[in-house]
């Protein structure tokens, strides 16, 4: 009997976690998949779903609205990720967090943009950028640039949203890269100096390659995070002006909960999951290749 | 590059000044929006518009009074607190045994399980928004605190298991092995040996889980509707739909939502940073 318990114990320990995850994540994923083959408007066809096979997928991949949103999302994700990474790297290289005066206060102030709720960040910046009482516009008009509606102006909205995303995400990159840099083996750096490398060469040929594993982790996490952005943009622009900042998550939300097209919503969810998954796999594979 | 440790303070004054100025600029960038927002929460509508007096003004509490008395802030605050605390408790209760199992028992199927759990982390959470909504509709879990807690528990498990597994792996097996020889049950080992040893790791993980649950928005928005179960983030977003944009109430509510985060960040900094960086250094 004791033997049996010994054998079963590992599974029993994992079971509660598995059950919860299955109910909340696995079952919905499967349901999503099957629902994506139906057309189901929740309000109009209360009782019935119509099987449309791949119809939703065709509609999605041919719909200008959906494709545009996808493009906007990728632009936002790529730009935000790239800028915050470069900034974080630059900061990490220039200012080693651990040796700064007032270290605790400094780190605390970095953590706040990171840890705040996306919605709160959205409101903080929406207020700052407000054309009437926002402080940013105030200084802009003082400097002679005139009053601008950053979030309402079609040519500025996306850039503004990207800027806020960068603000929120740079601390993470900065902190992680600082930790990474601190963990670099001193011998490698010394050796390269002896070989006559200047700071720039040392950066490219020694530091970055050694940092690669961490960089990949940072990029994956942050990509998933920015790709799935919802709350922040929901608050800042609600997708406007004129759908110019309507990222995929917002569009999905609108299709599912404003237009009640649940079948199409499920289809978009599947597409979204696939894209995220593919990117993640690509990243992981690139790490594997480096290692071998 | 710039570090105040490289040369003696006295000899490297230009370096030190550069570092301090740089640090100050960074801090301003990071904190100013939040500080300005907080100041705004103490202003009346009129004061808010007089930008020349951004920093020098007579603070008022009317926004907070308004939010708490007419906008159900107490309920939202209570909901957020309850949901966060219970979600973290359940997450840990479920993830610690699972993490132990995945850390100690080697088998092909378990490795696969671990990777599958990790895989769910790679998906943006709202891909399951629609089915979860429908499921909850059927089960009558919409607009319930328990429903939210249950969902958050699931969201946090992959992260928690991954983190805790990493921490457990750093423990030497001898202690557990000798306990097992002494006849201790596996559960006993977990509770009496492993948990105390990885307590810092558990705390770091719990803090990150708490911050995640506290600030979660999408599912709070979809799965809850009324002050019976709605949490702060969703509620604050609602402030801008009803009566136009009530900035006073939004700012007050926003500060209330920010407060725990600021407190946590000041008090538990070390722990948080350990948690964040541990995630990367697999």
C-alpha cells in the first residue's frame, strides 16, 4: 500500500493545479477552437450557432478592418519593445543601479511604472496629455508649439501610445539588463581589454553575446506583454481616433462584446494565440541554436 | 560605465555629478507622472485647470469623499483586496505542491507537463476571454468574487509553479532524503522542510502574484458588472463612461489603486527585485 502511495503522490501533488488550469485555460482554448468554426451572434441567434467551417477564418484574413488592427498591433509591439529595450540597455550600461547614490529610492521609483495597474497608467497619462489641463500641453504651448491633442490627433495618437508603453516597460528592461551585466564574468571583460578592445567593441563582441540568454527572456516576456496590451490603450484612446490605435485585443473585445459576434471572436482568439505562440517558439528556437 | 565606485568619491567629482544628475533625470521621468496625478487628486475641478498653480495650491479632499460616498469605492476596494488575497493564497496552496512534484520527481511525462504549463504563460491571457465568459455564464459565476478568484488562480499557477520550481531546485536533496528515511510523508516534507527553506522565494513570488491580481483589468471588466464583485481597475475605467469624464473621482480612485503598489515597492523592494530577476535567470 505504501508503495502505491509513493507512486501516486507526485501526480496527486500536481493534480489540484492541473485541474484549475484545465478548467480555466485548457477547456476554454479547446472551446475557442471549436467555436471558431461557427457563426454565432449572441443577440440575434440566441439559440443557434451556424456552422460555417473556415468561413470565419476567411472573413478574418480578408477583412481590412481586422488586418489593419493586426498591423497596428505589430507596429505598436515592435516599436515599444525595440525602444524600451534600447533605452533599458543604454541606461543599464551607463548607470549601474547598484552603485548609485540613493539606490533604494531610485529602484523604488523605477518599480512604480512597472508594477502599477495598466489602467492606472492609462489614466495618469491620459490626464497628463489632456489638452485642457494636462501639464504636457501646458509646457508645449509655453515653448511655442501650440496646443495639441496627443491622443485625439490621428497623426500623433499611435506614437503617443507607443511612448506611454515605452515609459511603462523600460524600467523592466533596465533592471533586468543591469542584473545581467552585473553577472557577467569579469575575466572575459578583462581579457578583451587586454586584447585591446575599446568600450564599443567590448559591448558588441563580449557583453551582448554573453547576455544573449537574458536578452531573449526579456524580449519574449515583453513581447507577450506588449502584444497583449489592452487596459492601457483602452483607457488612453479606446482604439481611436478612427480605429487608429485599435490593437487586436481591443478589436477582439469589440467584436465579441459590442457586436456579439462570438464565433468570429473565437476565430480571432485562435489567430491571436497562434501568432503569439509562433513568436515565442521562434525566440526559444533561436536560443537553442545559440547554445548548440 | 559610470559608477560611483570606480574611483574615490573625492577624485571623481565630475563622474559623481554626472551620475547623480542622470539618476535624478531618470527618477523625474519615472515618478513625475504619478506625483502630478496624485497632486491632481487633491484639487477641485477649477484648481486642476489652473496649471500655473500645479504645485502650490490648497489641497481638498472632496474627490475622495465623492468617490467613497457616491461611487462605491469601499466596495471596489474591498473586492480588490479580497480577490487579491484569496487568489494569492490559492495560487500558492496549489502551486507549491505542484512545483515540488515537478522539481523532485523526474519523468518524461512530468517534463512535458512542466513545459505545457509554461506554454500557457506564453499566451496573452485574453485569448480565453470569450469561452471563459460563456463558461461562467453557464455556471452562474459571473459577477462573483469567487469566479474572479478562481480565474486569477489559474492565471497565476504557471508563473508560480515555474518560479517555485526554480527555488526548490536550489535546495540540497539530502535534507529531504533524510526526512523521508525518517518516515516523513511527502506532504510533511513539503510543509515542514521545503516551505520554511524557500520562504524568501515564496514571499517574492507571492508579492508578484499579488501585484498582478491587484492590477488585472480585462477579466475584471468582463466577468464582473456591479459593486458586488467588481475590482478597482474595472471600476475606475467605468468612471469615464457614466457621467462624462469625472477626473476628480478618477484621480482619487487611481491614487487608492496606486497606494498599495507604492507601499509594496518601498517596503519589499529587495524581495520584488529578487522575484523579477529570478524569473530570468532560469
